[in-house]
């Protein structure tokens, strides 16, 4: 049993080694006592092999806990970055595209970061998902409002086109020019329409 416990130090998978060690401890208890003159020596050898595995196991989980805590900090920073986006100043498709690309990069970063402490996992995921959902919902609202506005603008510009088509030029060139300039002014004040129109 001592030899089996000592061989576990060579096991590449720490969890496998730890589980096998637990089985060896159960067997140890079931075997019963050893002759008095060997009892302490055998126990010390078995205990030393056990301690080596237990230390590796504890160190692994301590390192893992530290990494998960660091990962949690990274994920919290991503949440804060998305939550801090001031969408009230976004006024153009180009700005929305730039911010959207940044959010998508942050989502890719999120995937690469790794696990966090189990107790925090759902909470941080919900926070991140909510921040992303809020961003994309606001973007959809913006695009919807712009599309509606562009549709209205298109109707107004088509009405101006019809007015221009129906306009009858008179003899007074200055008056004709003034009317055309007024059409141009109205056109410019209307705003954008979809590039597809």
C-alpha cells in the first residue's frame, strides 16, 4: 500500500491521484493493525506519500481559486466597461458601429477569460448578459427610430419632388429662382433618407 501511495506522485491527473489515495486510506483502515515494531515506520511512510499528494491537491486548488478570483475581476471590468457606455451621445450609424464592434470584442474576451468562483458564476454572467442585452436593445431602438424617421423624410422629399414637377415657371426669373431655392432649402431641412432609396 505504501508503494501504491508513492506511485501516485507520478500520476499526471491530480484528481485521479487524490481519489485513488482516498481508496487506499479506506483499505488501510480495513486491513487492521501491523506488528508493533513496524507500525510507526509503515504509517510514517504511508503518511508521507499521502501528504505529498494532499499538498499537490491543496496547492492546485489554491492556485485555481486565485485564478478564478482574477478571472472574476476581469469579467467585472468587462461588465463595468459595457455599463459605462454613454449611449445618450451616440448620434450616427458610424458611432453605433464603432461601439458595437467594441462590445463584440468584449464578448470575445469574456469567452477567453475562463471560469470564476462557482458562487459568483451565475451572478456575473447575468450582469454581463444584462449589460449586453441593454446595449443591443438600445441600438435596436435607435435603428428603429431612424428607420421610421427616414421613412417620413422619404415621403417629405417625394412630396417636394412632386411640387417641383408641378411647378410652372413664370416670366420672372428671380421669382423662379427664389421658388427653386425654397425647394432646395426645404429639401436640406428634411434630413437623411435610407441610402437604398
